[in-house]
C-alpha cells in the first residue's frame, strides 16, 4: 500500500462556490430519499410475492361461483385432518418412547420406521398445507363481504 501524500495533491482555488456547497447536502438527501423509495417499493413487491394467503384469497374469489362451498368444506375438514396428523405423530412418539434410545440404531429399524411414518406424515402435512389457507382465506372474504 502506498502512502498518501497530501502535498502532491494540487490545491483547488478556494473550494466550491457557496451556492454549490449549500446545494450539495440537499442533493445528497434527495439521492438518499430516492434510494429509500426504491427499497420500499422493492420490499413491498417482495412482500406481495410472498403473501400466500393473498393468493388463496384470490383463488377463492375467482372460483367462488364454481365452488361455492369450498371454504366451508375446507373449514370442516381441517379439524379432521389435524386430528389424523396428530394421531400419527402421537403413535410415532409412543413407539419411540417404548423402544427407547436404541429404537433407530440399525439401518433396518430406521428404514422400517420411515416406511411406516414418513410417507403418511409427509403427504398429510402437504394436504394440511393446502387445505389450511383455503379454510382461513375464505373466511376473511365472506366476513368482509357480509
């Protein structure tokens, strides 16, 4: 790294004009404000793109006439699905508790365990992730329109 020699920098004639020096902070503040506006617009776009409940509300609104009972059916199915999901997890936990710390020590035991619980839990969890927003988003639409 080379040292910086101030004596080698040519001197300017008296600095910027008073009008220029007064407008410089204003220009900088305007640039900062513009950048913040762009960041806010980008944050809003990101939030809108990640608003999954808005997507479900839009779906329910678009298909309200073709599937008028979709919200109510999902709302009624949700507790049944949650109970089934909970029952599988309870059975899984009980089996592990009964078999102790060595329950999944061998490859065979691990594969058997995953075969019995993995697929059902994964698929039921996916179904819950689809039904839950439909059950919830339809309610906000019918409450706001009612």
